[in-house]
C-alpha cells in the first residue's frame, strides 16, 4: 500500500485487472492452477487433498462455479479453512467452502481480515 499505492488500489477494487511487472495476473494463475488440477486428478479415483493459499482457494472455487475473476473479493477464505469440491468427470461441484468449524474451540488472538 505504501510503496505501490496505484497497484494496491487496483488489487482492492479490480484485482482481475492488476498486472505487476514480473508477476502473474489472476487469469494467468487461474490457468496454471487449472492445468495443475487436471494433472492431479487425471486417472485418479478417491479423494485428493490439496493444501494451498487463499488466492488459489478463491480461484479454484470461482473456476468450479464458472464465475469470472472479477468476483475475487466476493468469496472469503479464513486461514486453515476447509473446502470440499467433488468431481464427476469434468464437472466440479462445490459442496462447501471456508468451513472453520474445526477451529471454533481454539482461542483466536488475531482477528482475520480478508483484505
């Protein structure tokens, strides 16, 4: 925010339009994630667990629901949340996302903000 105020404002309001020198756009990250996901599920049966960061979680849910990256901030992911996406063939169904019920008994010392 301090060193890149213009980029920070784009990230806050239109993250799908942010282009950072030597970095990836959300679309580029999404395309790379889709390729990685296809590789992970190819010829696999049973459950697959993917552990990743909030940005990829958001893009994965947006992809599964066929929602454009312009809705990036419409989805919130808390740290250590659980998301379940089921697959049948090439179709993905989001059963639930950002579930933190396993953390309810933990004391939280820092309130989390998505951004």
